[in-house]
């Protein structure tokens, strides 16, 4: 009784800050459905006289958002697959195989976890350019995977370390090699770690701006955030297009987040704390 | 003997990760350091050793000092705005039961949006003519508060940081929430019995219980702040007159627009050293914890 009243009061008190925090989204969705004349009108709190869905069709076609989203999806899928494929075995080796030089490897990885991507961008550009991977999604994907490797390895390692050594020994007696132990025993029980790695690498790739800005030059290979920025710069006086294009850019990920929020939150928190 | 044998076994597991990581991260780190001592003037040009000339040039470059000062200020803003908001909201949301998931999810929404998209969103909010901020101030009769949020020298860095922190606070809130859930609830009961006020409970139970999470979030916020680039680049490109220039945006400008790789590499070294220093300090701090 008292607890329910307490909860109600606190929830009511939190509603105002929540409205302020979500205000930018609400304002953009509302404005994106207005006509250009209504947007230029000074009062931002009025509702549109007629919902201008046409704004979305125009922005979608003019901005080529279909291609941008397609490029981003290919990019995200590539990064997830490659990150898992290289980080799981490396994390396993660091957690369960004894070998010399482990400490050096450890420091080299910590270095990558610490140094910002902007600090290595000149040689990174040179390497990609030497491999003819500038202006290519493949080049972007490789650079992003490399940037994620330290975090991915630490995440998998810390999870694998929690698996009892007896399990490894028993599998060895049964004649399993390390590769079989990894794929048949460790990976099937590691869904929380894999899920955390998938969520974090997907989110950081989908949202990346710096590497795409440097690597992707022509519009047809660009990813969504970069494409939106270019679009907003080109059509900056056509506000209805900028607004609806911006909503197109944030709505899919927000809907996806709301649908998967429990797993999403767990994966993100676990990943951040363990990595 | 066992060690070399182990290395032979571990090698195939490590090779793919190490090959990628060395090519696209480790070797570029080393080469950045080398470039900072050369006269490299652009991509695919020859680079000869010039000693500390680039370091001297950067030392005498007023824009560098401005960018460095603003980067430090940017970190402080981010820590206070994003870290502070995340902490305050976590304290309140942790006390909710039935509506906790709703508020946690709703407050987290900005964090799933790309910082570049956040830059576009807030550029429209701050727009002096059709932007939400000035228009609502005028509509509410508070027109005297309307500003050129992105054009006034003493305001621009803060304005852009608000956008970044709006995107960033959600993660810190989640981490604080996770930390709060790990505090033994009987400690609060004991404090209650001892007649502790809410403030005393915060100081003597909550803060000590969150010690580890707080150090983690502070270091994370500082590192995230150091990597700040997208919102500034999208909203102001460092302007007006370098008033929102950060070390990262200055690197991009020197490397890709001015083609001064030697000097850009010096900034890269400075940025790396700042990140390494932050990491070392916070690792020490965490290790010293009781």
C-alpha cells in the first residue's frame, strides 16, 4: 500500500525528465510529418494539419536510404561473423592453453583496448590503400574487426576462464583436441558471452562514423550514419527531408532495441563489465 | 619444453586474430610513432627522419593548445553531464519495482542511436531559425534566452557536449544500476535500524558499495570522451574559429585536409598517451581498493 504510493510518486516525478530526454525524438517525428510551411512556423508545439507521409517517400528516394541501410546491414553481418570467428579461438587459447609469451600478448591487446582509433588512422589508411581496400565495405569491415579484437578476446577469455578445467581434461581423455573442445563444449555453453559480443559489435558497427568517413568515399558504398550526414548537408534547406531522413535513420534501431530490450540490456551490461 | 609445445598448440587459435590485429592496429601504432619523427607530407609520399621538428612545431601551435584545453574541458563536461545524469537516474530508478524496466528502457533509448545521427538531430534542435530550442523559447515568451547555440564562442563546446552526453548517459546509468543491485540489501536494513538518514545511507552504504563501478564508469567516460569526434564533426567541424576543436578533429583536419602527416602523428601520440595515462591511473586506483 505504502510501497505502491511511493512507487507512483517516484514514477510521476521521473516522467518529466523522461519527457525532456525523449523530447528530441518526439519533436523530430512530429516535425517530420509537417509541411515545409508548418516547419518554418515559429511554434514548434502545433500538430501538423495533415500528416505528410509524402516526406518519408521523398526522403527515402532522394537519400537512397534503402542502399544505405543495405550497406550497413552487410557491414554489421560481416563484422559480427568475423569478430566471433577470430575472437572465440583466441580467447580460448588465452584462457585454457598454457604457452610462453602470454604476458606479452596480453599487453599488446591491452594497448589496443586503450588507444583511440583516431590515433592510428594515418597508417591504417595507408595499409587499406595498399591493399586496394579504400572505398570498400570489406576494408571498413576489416578495420572495424581489428578495432574490436581486444575487447572480443577479453570478453571470450573471461567467460571461458569460468569453465572448469576438469571439463577440458575429461574431453582430452576422450581423445578430443583443443579445436573439438572449443566447438563442441565451450561454444555451446557460451551463449551469454557470444550474445554480449554480438550486441556490442553490432551496435558499435551500425553506429560507427569515423572509420566510414575516412574509408567510404562514394555514396553508393556508404553506411547509414555517414549517408545521413551527407544527405543532411546536401538538403539542409529542405527541412522536411532532413527531418524524415533523420527519423528513418534512428527508428529501425530503436524499434529493434525495444523488441529485444531485456537481452540487449543484459548483453551490454555483462559485456561492458567483463570486457 | 612444455611452453614451446603449448605455443605450437595455441598458435592456430591465435593466428587469425593476431594477423588481423597486427596488420590493422599494432603495426599502425608503431608506424604512427615513426611518422611523428618524419617530414611526411601526405599519403604515399616519402618520409625522412627530422627528429623532434614536428614536436617543436606542435608545441608552438596555438591551435594545438586550444584543442588540448578544449578536449580536457570536453572530458569534464561529459563526466559531469553524462556520468552525473546516469548516476542520479540510476539511484532513482533502482527504487522502482513494477515500472523499473519501463523507465530503464525508455531512458536508455538515446544510447542506441549513432553519435553522427545524434549530431544531425541536435544540429536541427540548435538551429537558430527553425530549431526546436529557440522556437520553443520564443513561443513560451522566453525569447531573451534564445541563443546562437553553435555559433557563440563560449557556448559551442558545451552545446555539442550536451548532444554527446545525451547519447552517452544511458550506458553509465545501466552500469550504476547493475552495481546498485549488487549491494547487499541487509546493509540498508542495518542502517535503518541505526537510524541513518537517506543522505547518510547514500554516503555510508551506497557510495562504498558502488566504489568499483564508479571507478569503472569514470574511466569509461573519460576514454569515451577522449574518442569524441562524430558530434563535433557533424555539428560544427570544430568551429567557429576552432572554438569546438578537439584533438581528434584536429588530427582529422591535419591528416586528411592539410596533408601534414608528421604533425598529425604528433597529435596521435599525444592522444594515445592521454588514453594510456587514464587507463594506468584507473587500474592502479582499482587495484588499491580494499
